[in-house]
C-alpha cells in the first residue's frame, strides 16, 4: 500500500480486461473503512459498468474517452438521503438541509474515494479522478437517478492500465507543509517552489502550443478560467440547493 501511494499515476488509457467481482469488492470495501464524521457514513458510491450508462456519463464528463474505455466508473456522492430516511423511520427529526451537512457529507465521500483509489492501485489497477463530476453534477444526477439529498462530489474511472506512464511531478514538500503555523510565501519562495515545473520540457511545449508566456497563464487563461469557474460554481450551487441543501 505504501508503494502504491508513492507511485500514484493518473491513468487515461485502459485495457479492456474486466475487473473481477472479488477485486472490485475488495476495492469498495476499502472505501467503507474510510474515516467518517460521527460514523454516519453519509456518502454513496455508484458503480457503473453498463456500456449504455457509461456512454451517457461520457457525454456528461465532456467526452473524455477513458469514461467509456475503463471497465468501471464510480461516482462518489455526498448522501444524506439514506441517513435522513433512517432518522424519520426512528422518530428522529433530521436537520441536515444546510451547507455544513453538505460539506460534511462531501468530506466523507472524498475520504472514501481516496481509500478506494489506494486499494485499487495496490491491486494493480489504475485510476483517474474526473473533476467534471462537479461541473455537470445535474446531468450525472439525471443519468444515475439520484434522489434529493444526494450530490456527486467526485468520480473516478478504474481499470488495468494500458502501457506505462511517467510519474507526474509534484511541488517540493515545503510548498504544502507548514510547521507549527502557516508561513506565507515570499517572491523568492514562489520562484524556487515552481522553478522545476516552469523549466520542464513539458511546460515549454505547452507554452509553445498555447502562445503564452508563463505556466500560470495556462491555468488562468486556458484550463480554469474565471468565466468558467463562475459559471460552473453557480450551476453547482443551484443543483445543491435543488437537492435539498443550503
């Protein structure tokens, strides 16, 4: 498991080999052993292998081909539907139609998703997170028939990798680890922390393709623009409200 953590790679090409029921159950079981607020387990994992449903999910995930080629797609949902139903059936009045409850359930779902990914990789499987689970949560909800109280917060594809991919670079430890208290970054710190990434051959190629001057501009002007962030933020918030939170 330790080696799986250190060697994590995002896999986007998969062999057609099916994942056995035994292996998949082991992976999902690991998800259920994740930490959870108050032992409520206010999350759900929707496992999709049906080609017809995966075709629809492919559309919702902006036609990323790995959604169709990977044998398994899992949607991790913040889910107070089950817990609320249990409360009502036990003469208890749930008060979980608010932001804190959504955020609590989202944390539970994300913790479960990481356990699933770690166990999958320890079993020789590859995974890739799909950020579009939040971009088009409303479409995914329709496809998966999610009831009120259930909101997608993450999704992954899973399968046996086709070919080898290199490790993705990571920032140095002191970029993300603060000892005792938060230490803000000087201009010199920023230059040092991002130096290796900015000077890589991959970055040079990206800048050439996009006609931009800095790697930061790739993120702000191309990948995650202000207009897109505001549009999808409003879309997601409206869906969270529709599902009974906020």
